C-alpha cells in the first residue's frame, strides 16, 4: 500500500485558522502564479462555451487568485474558512483595481456559501477556482456543492504547484536536493497530512466527481483536462533566486513546518528549528561549491498542474 493511500481521508477540517497579522505575512511571502496559468484556465473555460459572469474562488486565502482573475468577470467572490485570511483579502482591496469590488466571505469549500447572507445562489457561478487549496477539501462534499452552485456548462479549475525541489541550475543542486529530502524525511514527514501528499504527485490521487464512492453525475469525464507545467516553464510569476532570509520565510508558511513548530515550540527561531537547520545545510553546500558568504541564493524547481472539469450543459 502506498504512503498516500494508507492515509485515510478525514472529513474533519484540516485548514489552519490564521489571524490577520499571519494572513498579511502569508500574502507578502507567497508567490503569485504566472500569467500563463491564469490564461490557460480562461482559454479552456471559454473554448468550452464557459461564460464570464461570476467567478467563485474557493480557499482564496489573501485573495491572490481572486484579484488576478476578477477583471475578467462581471462579479467575483472569494471564500475561505479562515477569518484572518478573509480580513487580509478585504484589506488589500484598495490596492487592487477591478471593475467591481471582490466580495470576500468566510465559508468552507464544502458549504460553498450556502449559509452566507446573502447565500451564493444555486446555478449562479460560471467558474470555480481553487489555487493550492483543493487538497484540503472534503471532495465527497465539495463536488456535490459545485454541482449545486455552477451554471450548466460552468467550469471548475483546481491547481497546485506540486512538490518544490532544488532547481538543477543551482550550484551543488544534487547535494542540496538530497539534504532537503533527508531533513524532510527525518523531521517533517510525520507531520504531513494527506493533503500535503496529494500535492507531491500533482493531484494524481485527488478525488474527482466520477471517482467518488458516490459519483456526481453532473460532471462529464470526457471533458476533463489535465495540463502540466514542467521545470522549464514558469508556474509562479517570480521564480527567481531568493536570499536565504526570504527562503526561511517561505518555508515557514508550509503547513508541515507549522505543525512541527507547534510540537517543538522551544526550538522555534533557534539553531534547532527545522527550517534553520535546512538553511545551514544549504549554506554549507553552497560554500562547498564556491559560493561566497553573503552571496547565498536558492531557486526552486516547480512542476505545476491544472485540472479542469465541466458541468454538463
């Protein structure tokens, strides 16, 4: 039995509740997606007779994807179970220019705004998106809810950046990748949840409407699209080298790192912190390859994927 399939899917909430300060920190350090990702989604949606009426971004976090796509739609709604994330998304509204303000609300992927006031109406949504979020959803409840709120012929786009590795162009890249894998296995693997593992294989095992124990018949498997990005293609908008201070901040937003730190509060911020230990090992390997002190930079290799489904017209 594989590591992924041996972890049962829990219907309990696995999302992390952020306060507004944490939400702002998350928004500042997490990268936006490359325009090609958004364009691929819009192009496929339109090519299959999708409309540009209302967009619903699920697990929207600080509103990154919702704001980027809002100019394409007459109306945009972002929902997230974390009040801190929604507060952050709302606070960024003045800095984002769209034809209509984005509506941000606290709601889960399983409810899809059913209990909001006003609620998200049945058959009112043209496109549902979820950026690096679907691996935390209870898909057995998410898919019936999408069938409820989507218009006939509406689309669903789910995407993830996959497992991030050391870019092969880095000095000593193979040794750095081996160090990352070793620290992950030794310290973090026990804090991985099923959602973390779903991202590692780029949603190959993500439950889809026709693979559920109780399939959702409103979706047609023949219209399913899986589009992959390889290392040579940019999945994030700014896949550049970053210094190790930025690297630490980016690593610190990971859910497995957060759970490790909750289990080891005395180590947080010290040389025994899991992220700091990884940083020191990367520093050592870069120096070994001739990189001067103070000039250390890292670059990630990302292999993203977008999944798109259509509701039957």
